C-alpha cells in the first residue's frame, strides 16, 4: 500500500500515468467494477493530504498534476479524485478537529478509503443556502436529519462531509451552513434510491435519507462564518477544475490530430480540410487556455489561503473551462463521425461525461451572471461605464483589453436583463482567461500556441459581443399549440394527395 508516497514527484506521477494507461487502454473511460480502487489505490490521493498525516503535503501543482494524469485516461476517474481532494480531504485538513483528521487520513493513506460532499437536496440545488437538512445538540454531540441527493459516490464513499443548518429554539433554521465529518462507523445514512445516470457511470449517484448522531468533535470549525467556510471550499474546488480539464483536453487534442491525419475522405486526410483545421485549432486553444488556468491556480488555491473572496477568478475559471471542455468534446465527436457515436468510443463519452461539469458546483448560467455583477460593481465604484476603458485599468484584464478596444467600446450599466448579464459574463470570463494565457506566455510558454489561442479567443469574444448587442427580450409562448400546427399552413401550390 501507498508505496509511492515519499518518492520524488516525477516518478510518483510517472508511475500513476503508466498504471492508468494499462488499466484504461482499450477500456471505456468509465472502467469496470473495481477500477477506482485499483487506479487510486496506490496513494494517488496522498497529494491532497498534509505531510504530518502521511500525505505528500498538499502542493497545488501536485494536486493538479494528479487530476490531469487521471483525466488523460478517464474524466470520470479524475472527477472521483477531484471530489475526494477538493470536496473532502482539503476541507477536512483545514477545518476538522486534529483527532478526526488523524483517524480520517489514516483510512485514506493506508486503507484506500473514499469520501465525498453532500450539499444538494431535492428541493434546494442552486439555492443551496436554503437547505432543510438540520441538526440540534443531543447528548455530547449532534443529531442530524435530512435528505440529500446527487452526492458523488453515493453508497460507495466511506466518509462524507455533511452540510446542515442549526435548528433554533423556535424550530426555525439558522442562516449559517455547518459541516460535519461522517464515516460509515457512525451509521444513519441510507440510500433510498440509486439514479440511472446518463454518463459518469463510474460514480454512483442517488438520494440519501439521513438520520445520524455525530460526536461533538465531528463538527468542523470555521475560521469566520459557516457561509465563509462554504465559499472557501467551493471556490478552491472551482479553481482546481482545470486540473480535471487538462488531461481531458490534451487527450481530445491527441485523438483529434491522430484521427485527422489517419482518416482519408475524398482522397485527402481530414487534416487537409480547412474546417477540420478550424475545429482542431479550437480544441488546441482550449488546451492552452486550460494550461494557463492551471498555472494561475497554483498561486491562489493553496489550503493555507482563504479562497472565500476569490469569487471572480473561481467563477471565471470554473465556467469557462467547463464550457470549453464541452465544446472541445463536441468538436472531436463531429470530426470522428459515426464512430464517435459508439458507446465504446472516447468522443461520445467525452460529450456526455463533460456535460454535467457545466451544471454542478455552480450552474454556469448563474456563475456568468455573478461575474457580471462583480465587474459592474467595480465599474460603479470607479464611476466608469465604458467597458473598454474600465477593462484597460482592471487588474485581471488590463493587459489584454487593448487587443480589441473597438469591440468593447460600449457602455454597460446596472439593470441589464438577466440574459444580457449572462452574455456579458461569458465575454468577461474569456477576456480574463486570455490574460492568464498572456501571463503564461510572458513566463516563456510557447508563443505559437499562446498567440493561436488568443486569436481564437478574440474570435469567440467578437461573436459573444454580437449576441450581447442584439437587443431582445423574447420569452417562450407557453400556450403555443393553437394556430401553430404547420400542416394548416401549406403553400397554395402544395401537392394534394
Ligand atoms: C453529475 C453530477 C454530480 C453532482 N455532484 C454533486 C456532489 O458531489 N455533491 C452535491 O451536493 N451535489 C452534487 N450535484 C448536484 C448539483 O450541484 C446540482 O444539480 C446543482 O447545484 C443544480 O441544482 P438542481 O439540479 O437542483 O437544479 P436547479 O437548482 O433546479 O437549477 C436548474 C437550472 O435552472 C437554472 N436556474 C436556477 N436558478 C436560476 C436563477 N436564479 N436564474 C436563472 N436560471 C436559474 C439554471 O440553468 C440551472 O442549471 C451533482 C450533480 C450532477 C448532475
């Protein structure tokens, strides 16, 4: 067990890569039963565990490299590692009682344990702060009751972080969110239903009924409020999404290039066609953007940092990287044609497995709106309503705003319709990502890849600006059936039966 812990990182990650290659080649990305244990069993998760408990010491670059190595072979496996690392082990190392940490980390380092986080409830997903799962003091600890669903590794994880609100004397629920460290020995979590998920079959999901007793030391201690702790955890996790994106995008790029060279259509390799090159360039731009995000994250996401104020970079990175993962997967599927629609082909599963990344840990539509809200607030503070002028002085964008001054030369004010806030958030997210690419280029990254990526990103921003500028408040007509059956509106010269 854990034979690689303590060896130098290059051989650690090399061994992991080789083991995963053997496990997954010729296998669907979701593996077969037992794959998770075999893949992560030899200490892969130790990068998320402090050194004093037998881990590798929580260096962000090592955490991202493990996620990347996993996602080159299997995006679902990388999500398993991401859930365990960012949503369980890192929070426990920061906020849990020392004894609880010692006991928990021992299970991970020496016994291959798995963990997860339960926030979402059937009636409260996006508005998680309204959750109904509650706890109250009982004896020397707490009684916690509620229903949670969609916790990754439902029924499979031996350890859970449970989130709940405190019952007050009057029976109402406090505003703060509290975290508890649960393990199987405590009992009281019953899987009421397993979901038949569309993708990510490696990870069981379902609905859990919870009625459990937790000793007092299982309650985590926030450094400020419970909501601040929740934001610290969620933002750190969002900042580390590019680790999961990195190997996935590199693999899509490798497969895309290999396929375009080897497949002949009309006497030419696909790679000779201009539209094919456009799609490959898009996948490559996604690879470069994701690389820049990984580099950026290493300087902000350490457990020693408070990530709760990092909403802007965290929301930007999570929403943009998951959007480009999904578009890159769609492009690869288009390029491989019908072969990609087989369940055992990487391209189709890449589309299905990457899709929920745009939904979980903050639905992208909402995150884009929040990005715009944050930027509009800063603009108001500076009394500047011209976007181009503002972005030219705003720290996360000032180095790239000059690359497209005319495109951004319009004014934006508070009070925009929500759909425009979302469009604007998409634009801002891509401009901030572009600056991360430029920063990485200045540190010596390949100029051809960085410049291609910047050109592709500007192309995307221009099309988003077009959508933003198009004024419309079209809403769906709900009772649309009357008078909308096409067969009643045929042209006069239609052929009569
Ligand atoms: C594969 C997968 C893994 C997951 N893993 C976990 C996990 O490990 N732990 C966990 O606790 N949860 C997990 N979840 C749950 C996930 O976080 C929730 O699905 C998510 O928060 C959205 O909640 P919901 O499904 O209830 O959707 P809703 O809250 O009903 O929202 C549905 C959609 O409505 C729209 N919407 C919502 N609010 C607004 C608004 N104010 N304005 C405009 N549009 C809006 C958005 O498009 C949103 O996507 C997972 C989900 C999936 C699919």
